[in-house]
C-alpha cells in the first residue's frame, strides 16, 4: 500500500508545544509504519513454516536510532493475524493504512531500549464489552496514560498509570470508527502494556482488534558523511564495490574500470554485499546454491572477507539458529545488504509462501561479531496470485536514508520503484523510475553519491551510472576489467572502498602543499616494485625509514659534504609487459622539498628478472650542495607505469600502480666501504634463530654490526653487537638469538651508521598443520596439510593483486597429506597466497616464487 508522502509527514508531526524546549531539541518523531514493517503471524491458519511461535511472541524493531521490542502471550496460531488492511475506519486516529491484527484476550507489551516521549498509537474494533487496560512505566516509575474513544467506547481511570477503555455491548464494523481508542502518553516512557480481557464473539464478531502505527519522539541520530573514511587521495578514483559471479571488484564509476579484490573459490554466485569501511571487511552471502543454480532455502550462512588479512570464510553458519532471525523460502540467497553506522543491514527476501521481504539491522560487537537484530523495513513481495510486487535488486544507505531499488518484474518493466525510507523518522517515499530506467544493484561512494550498477542479463555488459536519489539515473558507463567489458551474474553492489596503498615515509615537508590528500601514494600493481618487497597500508605511518620495508637500495652510500655528485645502485622489478618509469629525487639543497631539478628519470623495460641500475647525480651544475656534515637529507624513488606520465614534477601525488621508497641519507665524510654479500636467518631446534652474514671491504674504521629484531617490522630493538675484524677480504659473522619472539620475528643488520640489510622473517611455533616447502620456490611447491577426517578441500593460489592463478579440489585423509603442485612458468616471480579451504575453514600461507 502506498501513501502520499506529504500526508505521512503531517501524521508524523506532534504538538511540540507541550514538550520542554530541551526535550524537543533532543528527540525526533519516528513512526513504526506497518505498511513498511512486518509482524510475524499466522498464514492459512498456522504459524508460517519459517516463523516459530517464539519468534512471533518476541519481535524487535528499529525505532529511529532506538529499539522497540514487542512481546505478546498469544499462543494459539489463529489469534495472531499479523499485518493487514482489514480495518479501514481510521479517521481521527493515530494511524493509517495497514495495522496489526490480534484476536481475543491476551497481553501485549511495547518496550523501548531508551525512553521516548509523546508516544501515540490507536486500537481499533474494541467492541462487545471487550476491555483494554493500558499501563505505562518509565523504568520503575508509573507514567500517566491518556485515552480518547469513539462513540462506542467508555473510558475510566484516564490520565493515570492504568487507564481503561471498554467497548459497548454491540459490534463495530471494520469501516467504523466507533470502536477506536487513541492512546497518548506524554512520557518519558519505556514500557507500555496492553491487557485485553472480556472478549466476546457472535456471528458478526470473532473478537478481533488491531494496533495502529506507533509514533513517538525518540532520541538519537544517524551520521552524515559516514563513508568519508574511504575518501580517495587526490587523483585517486572514488571506488565502489560490486560482485560478478564468484569474484568481488572495486570499480571506478567515472571510467568503469574494475579491479579484482578477491575471489571466493567456494561458489560462483555472490549476493548481499556490505562493506564496513572502518574495519575494512566485506559481508556477503552465497546465492543460487541449489541444483541448477536454483534457490536453496537451507542456505543461511553469512560470510565475511577481511581485507586486512586477505582471508574469508563463514561468519555465522546459520543466522536463524545463531541470531534467531527468521528466513523464508529464499533463505538468505536472493536479497541485499548495506553497511552503515557500524551496523550490518541485511535483507531477507520473501516469495510466494511468505509475502514480505524484510531488512534487518544487525548490531555488531567490538570484534565485528553479530549480536542482536531489529527489523527496519519491509515490503510486500508477491500477491496471492504470484504477481511479483517487489523484488530486491539491492538497497543502500546514506545520510540516514535507506534507498530500496525495487526491480519488480524486470522482464515486463512492471512494478518497479525507487523507495526511500528516512531511518530517523520512518517516513517512506516512493518514485516511479523514469522511462527506460531499471533499478539494479545499489552503491554509494565516499561523498554520498549513489549509483545504479548491473546488467539486464548474464550475457550483457555491466554498467554503472549515477542515481539522483529520486527517479532517474545518469549516463551508463560500461564496466571493464583489464580493458574488456565483463559479463556474468551481477550479485550485488556495496559501499565506498579505498584500497591499501604504498606511501612515502619522508618527513611531512616532502609531501607538498597538501600533505594529507596530495602526498606520494601508489596503488599496488602486480609485478611492478622497487626491490623485492612492496608495502601496503591504510595511511602514511610516519616519518622514519623504519616505517616501511624499503629494500630497493641494497647499499646506501653516505653523502660527502660539498661533493658535486652522488650515486648508488637500485634494484627494480617490472614484469608488467610494458615499460615503467623510475624517478629518484635527492634533496641536495636541504630545503625539505624534492625539487624537480633534483630528480633523475630512468625508463625500466619489462623483464622477468630483477633489474639493477645505477642512479646518479654526477657533476651537477646549477645546484650548490649546502648539506652539513653530521646532518641528514632525504632521497625518494618512485616507479610507475610509463603510461602514467610521471615526471620529475611529481615527487608527490597519486599514481595507479607502482611504489614509492624514501631513504634518510647521512651527510658525512666518514667512509663506509663494507659490502654485504649475504644475510640469512634460520630456526635452530625450534627455539632459537641462527643469523649469519658475509661481508667484504672492512677497514680500520669499520666498527661492527648491530643485529636488530622487531615484532612488527616497524619498531626495532638491538639484540647484539658483533665487532668488525677490520680485515680486508671476505669475512663471515654469526649470532644466535636464544630468545626470539613466539610467532613472527623480523631481523636486519645495521652496518655502520645508516646502512641496513634486507629484512629476514622467521616464525617460531608456527602452525604445522599447513606448511609449504620449499619457500621460496622455483619449479614446484609441496603443500603439507593436516586433515581432520576424509573430506574435500579447495586449493587456491592467488597473485598479490588477488587474481586466481590456480585452483583444484583435493580429497584429504585424516592426518597429514602431501600435495605437490608444479609452478607454471607463466607465473612471474613475486609473492603469492596459497589457500586451503575445508570444513574447518580457510588456512593460508604466503609463497614466494623466484625465477
């Protein structure tokens, strides 16, 4: 049933003059409108197959930012008739449209999580001497109730905590207002109890009565600009999430270019995407898991992908048994989802047997685990004749408004709508789409711009277009992946997304005029890096070379004061198939800025191997080095695809692909000629770590080697100093760490004052139920994995950018299993992720491939 929005807004308004000014400012009128909510009840004489009596007797509703619990003690199926429009005599009452019907004597209680004021609702068809006692409490204190009645209603004990309404000894028809009772409680009030007694029946009356819409002034609010945490850096796309078949992508709405986030190898259809941009987690469900890609009503698993750890798996195996959320003949396979204000909003779709589709607000605790739920919004899905009135394409939430993209019967372009519910007030507006517009998957970017995403069928290209918030969309932009328009099953779309990036870590002065959003930042690109390691993080972490694992310069020379030249060797890796640009800046004049004149540019061809090149500032003119001995300056290197157009004018700013590395350069005449040939670490007897290294070029000024250890690769401690022998030729040194950290330890050497070795990573007490050997590997890797029982496992290998390069099914036996996987020559050198998914969950290990 639809209502005129302006009329609904008038019904929402209360006489604010009776409330204290402070209270008026602190609350907002909300209406629980039964046209857009469901009350679980009977169907064809029995409690519906998918709703238990217990679920009917305790129901939870979002009431603005508040929560309303409605309980009752009606234990006979026939006495709970649920939401319908059977009573139409509503003139002068506190409601309109559909109401909740009960039959006979019983007790109904409304409980608000936080006190509300100016509570109003109506009871209909109180007749044949039927009596209603209305009592109210605010915590443990009584609160007065005011009742007004129709022509056949007598009121007693009015304006007390226990007011009573009694019907006349006659019947009131369903179109009559004579048996209506208006309830008004100024409050504050937290609980209202309705006790219905003395119900009688005759041939015209079965004891039925209805509860209208419920309106009150409730505290709390919803945030604006909630997704601004995903604000892109200057020049970076405003990505949104979507899914296609079994994979998840982040899409640039301006161009349609999509990048792969991850693939869930467990199924080929995904749905109900919701992205938490604060915890950086994607919630989703499987869809069409039945035979022949049909709906499976038993599928009730809520899943989650953790972007921080690149892991995925079930979060809640069954939302009905775990959270007590009713689901219907669709399970949770064919619905929708959104994430807003720290809550997951999950849609559960009805069908021919259950005629409403429902959105639940699921509350999460500090660790992101679902705890409680409340019904937010509901829509009629089908009529008794099977006509599809509402069919979720998707919904999205922004600035306290829920936008429902109703695809209706898309094949005939019938019954399609855009709905908008104000979460704070409960007001619902609907808009008929403009000619040719089909509501599909809904998305929102960091600025609050809404989008319509998807395609008419699995063989058509996906598109993305802006949505204006009412009835229309903008021009469609084709969605492409690696330059090719992609087709398939568009399961859902989600919220604003910003990927992890690599940042410079030089002091803030080097980040230009806008050090917050215009700093040096790169999105990672497979097979393009400086050195072997690419750091990705959410934000720039600091101004110290210990913040990032920068390994592109194996040996960083000192800068001699007054010297007109400086040079070093850098290692880069470009196996993208296209040229890349490497630029280095050295702050010669110590002004805290990387000036364009201080930059040096190099073209890096594509190669399957790491490339070494000399980077030099030889006999520079026009620059007078002013660096003083004993101070420091900074060096920056950036690599990006040549097509990106990076020049020496770009020491800061965003580039799609590549890496930035910063180094602190010591200014000193102190010679440091030591060359490090090797540095290795290995576990001894599962309890200690043996470190060894080989050097040459020592002289009398070579003091020694500090061995540094870290828990996180960022904060380092000195665990030993090994004195240099100050002898020419190759020298071999070692140190035994008898007390390494449990879990992961990072090690590196500090040679002299400013030269660091590469970092070595060691794990003590690792999970031996899943190991890889050798690691690093060249031609093949052996997976050792422990099975609990005889079971099927999915083995997946992914590249650093999430692309699946290998997948297979393997039968595991109880105990340890050994699986040998050849490494294809087409896989370039780099870091990969090996995942084994079985009944116990998903386990993963990093694999390094060297060529």
